[in-house]
């Protein structure tokens, strides 16, 4: 009977493969996610049955308690999270995954340190276990610290004892060779551990350096590149799981881990391409907010809702450009009402321009607008909508800044090279924003000061409601 | 017990799965980048299998309380990753793909 246990792992691996495949297409994605979850269930059940058959005695309390506690915490976090906080949560979960792999590796090594009567494995087994545990620790701890830092960077800062600290972005070029040296020193420590597997100093040094590596890998990266980094860290957590599979000689960990590692890497490249960046640029060139924000020297007189309402009255075509501000003020329903009013009352053509990284993650705007029942066909991706701006009467920018900042075209500064929504090509631009302050990348936006731009200063929800009322009164 | 044969079998699996992973994801619309990342991330919680085995082995070894506790923490963290990851992916997809189908 026991000999057939690996068949469960085979089924689980097949479900993961189908799951990942289906997750890549809009129509099949929900099914793909279910396949993945089923694969995980099969893997856990197989493991429990395997342990029961192999040993008979089981540490049930510990195992069930762990499974239940983890599931409950995970479910609560997933249910309670606001749509705006989704990217941070994905980063946090990812860090936990990396930490879990690293902890398994540590547990495997620690039992020989803790109980000297346990016979150390010998020969090939020892070498494989030590090398795999070392690599799993390197990648796993790095993923944990890197993901945690990425999470705080996505939040923009961290609150300690009621004080708000902004997450720093810091990365001089000399840091790059340091990263290489630290990685090599971990390799050296792993090789040294083969001859002395129970040396605690080596063990703590590997853990410490790996944690440090995660931090200095993410520290120089800021702003719009954070989703790419989270995707790369996701790939790494898969690799960590695969290395853990080598330690305990388990096929499903190796297969699932390397699948995630490889597909995560491909996804990282796809995301880079969508932003017109290369991975080495993202990783080794400090970008997107050096911490110094441009000084605001100019001012602009704000408009009011009635003025804007009268102006959109004559418009034939209006393109709405949503950004992070829409997510923060949760005004997607008001935005949808605005679009409907225009169509019904004035017969205006209304479309939505979606920047690939609008908000804090790809697809953020789609999620919010879909929640407000905006038809999917009206959400147009950047490359398709940009040629339409010159013939567009009014572009309504709601809480977006960097994604339509013409400074990106100049080839200089933190935004250089980032593709943007060509909102500035529209005949009139209406911008709803709380102030003239700079966006995530810390660059002043020329678009705000142009003559054809009307600024509506205020919270997105309040402003959209005011605008809708003004339109109804016309 | 790791033998030459089992190591080579594992390395083969490792390599083939990496190639498969590269081929699996080809063109993905930007809308699905985050759900795909989140779903793949949940799958990387597979280390729960290693944590389960670790918790049990450490327990049976006798004087290995700390190792057992480390494995326990690993189970908790991996399960947060798995359950939270799949649940949050499901929430996102319901909003994107679900609406699209009904529309």
C-alpha cells in the first residue's frame, strides 16, 4: 500500500500544472485557481496518510493545530482585506511561503544539533541534505525579508508607536557588488557546512546574510516597479520550496516548487515588458522615487463641479483615466454613475483607459471597476486607447498622477521610459485630485499646469458626487 | 535515505518541471498578472508537505522539541500562504473574470 502513496503526489502535481495553465486565460482563470486549491488538498491528505501508514504514531495535536490555525488566519486575512490593500497582502503571503520553506530546512538541520544521539546521515545523503538546506535557507529567508520590505514599500511607510515612517529607497551602485559577495559567502558557508553539519555559527551566519540580502535587494527599488519585485520574490519562494523537496526527498515539492519558480520568472518578464523595462534595470538601477520629491513652485487655480459639468455637456467623447486615488476614496460606483449619466443625458461616448500599473498592482483598476459593474468592453488597455486621445474631447483623470505624467517621455528622471496614458493629448483634461502634490515616483506633473487642464481639488468620492449632481441639474 | 538513483530522479524532475513552467505561461493579459502571481504564490505553499513531515519526524526523534516547534511554525505560515492565497485569488477573479462572463 505504502508504495502507491506517491500516486497522490502525482495527481496533485497534475492539478497544479492544469491550474497554472488555466490561470493565464481570463475565461478559465477561476477554474484554474480551484484546480490549484484541489492539488494542495490532495497533497496534504496524501502526506497525512503517508505518515500514518509509515509510522503509525502521529503527532496529531501539533499537526492538526498547525493546519487549523494557519487556515483560519489565512482565511480571515483574505476575507478582511480591502481591495486597495491586495498587493500588500500578496507580498505578505509570499514572505510567509518563503519563511515556511526556510523553517523546514532549519528544522531538519536543528534536530541533529538539538539531539546529538541522532545519527547524522552519511555520504551522499549528508551532502545533498546540507547543500539543499543551505540553498533553501538562502532563498527562503531572502524571500521573507524581501517580501516584508516590499509590503511596507507598497504601503508607503510603516507606523511605529503612532508615528509614520516613510519606507526609504536607497541603493548606491556600490551595493551591487556587495550583493554578489554576500551571495558567494553564503555558498562558501554551505560548502564548509558539509564537513561540519552541526556547526551553529555557520547556520546563523547563513540565515543572517540571507535576511540581509533580501533587504538590500528590495531597498533600492521603488515606486512603480514594486509589482515586478513581488513577482520575482514569488518565483524565489517557489525555488525555495523545490530545494526543500531535495532535503526531504519529496517529488511534489520539487515539481510544484520549480513550476512556480519558472512560471513566476516568466510572469516577471511579461510584467517588465508591459512597463517597457528590463529586469536588470529594475533590479540594479535605483528607480521610482529617490526619496527626494520635486519642490512644488507652481500653483494652479482649481475649478468647480458646475464648470466641469457644463464643459462635458458639449463633449462627444470622454475617456476616464482612473488611478490609485479612485481606489483610496472607493469612488468606483460614482465613476460608473458619471459615465452612465454622460451616456444617457448627452449621448456621449465613454471609455476607460487602464494603465497596466495604475493603482499599486496590474489589474487593480479592472477589479474595482468590475465591482461597480462597468462593462468589461469599456475598459481599454493603454496601447489600444492612446491613439484615441487626440480625437477625445475630455479626459477625466481620477486620482492618477504618474501614469499620465508627460515627464515620462522626456527620458530623464525617475519616470523616464515608463509608458504613460496620453491624457495630455485630449482637447480638455479634467483632473480630480486632493492637491497638486507629487505622485508615488515623486515627480511634479506638467499636465496639471496646462491651460486646457481643469483641476477639481478634493476627495474623489466627494468630487464625483458633486459632479454627478451638477450634471443632473443641467 | 538519498541514493544516487533518487538524486538523479529528483534532478530530472526539477529540470523538467522548470522547462514545463517556462512553457506554461505564454501570453497573459495585464488584468490577470496579479491573480496569476497570487495563485502561483499559493501553490508555493506546498512546503506545508515538508513542514508536516518535519513536525512528525522531529516529534518521534525524542529530544527534538525546538525542531518540532520550528516545523509547527512552518505549518502555520505555509497554511496562511495556501488558504489566504487561494482565497484572495478567488476574490480577485470573481471581480474580474466573473463579471466578464455574465456581461
